[in-house]
């Protein structure tokens, strides 16, 4: 969490305002093409970025709140179908739980990485970039992992019965196919987060530097 915000009284007006803003951005992304990018069998997302920003600037509590909004929005969107994986995201264990938990990983990673770098712009930038990349990868791994654990046998049955499954699964089998799709979608998401989140966070640090929290 940003050192300046950390000095605040917990759940101050500024904390609540910042969290509400990140929630609002998440909702905007969830309801516009900017948030869920439709792909042939899956939706790549940018909704994890406000969650990362909230976590690293305001703390894990704010990140969890934004993650919950992210997860619920994903669940609601999945009710409309549209992709092969959409029915699986109706299950909160797939759509909601990973989105609530991954901010904790982001927060932990930032604390760990921050120990190896001196305070300052370079150290903050490295911490933000690494936390954004690893946090996004953990998020993707949890989502795709839950799909495999809960629905792997169902997808396998679909594959054996000749029903329509993603090409990656048809070629590689269920386990490897889901892993390949996770990497295919997760890497672009991690790259986008590693660019946008640090830029926003550094700008917030400058904006609030030296001000009373």
C-alpha cells in the first residue's frame, strides 16, 4: 500500500472515496467493450487493473472490495452466454472467488518485492510492475484452475462426444488445452496491467505526495 495512504486513519473519507472510485471504474469497464474483450471461446479482461491499483494504493481491503465487484460483474455477464466458457462462470467459485482472493496475492507480492528495493521512484516502479504481472498471472491461474477442477470431466465428455470445444482443447486435451488458453489470455492481460497500473499508481503518488491524508 502507498506509504502516504498507509498513514491515514483506516477507512477514512479519502479511503472510502478512492475505493468507491475504483469500484465505479470497474463497473464502467464491466459494462463497456473496454472491460471484457470478446475472444472466440473466452473473454480477456481489463477489470483486474482497478483491483490491482486499489490494492497497491489503498490496501488489500479496498482490493478485495473491487475484486468482489469484478467477480459479480463477471458472473452477471456470463448469464448472457456468448462463449464456450460462459456457463462455467455462472459458478461463483469460478467467477467470484478468484477475483476476491487475488488482491491478497498482489498485496503480499508488493510487500515482498518492496523489501529488496530502496524507497524511491525506481523501487516503487519495479514493485508495481512485478506485482501487476504476478498478480495477473495468479488471477488467471486461479480462474482457469477452478474451471479445470470443477468442469474438466464435463469438458472431456464434450470432447469425446464430438461437441464443439476450443481448438486448443481439441488438439491438446483438456488439461493442457485449458493451460494453453490461460497463457494465451493471461500474458496479454499481465502486459496491459504492467503498463497501466504502474503509470496510474506513480501518478497518484505524485498527486498525493506531501499532502495530508
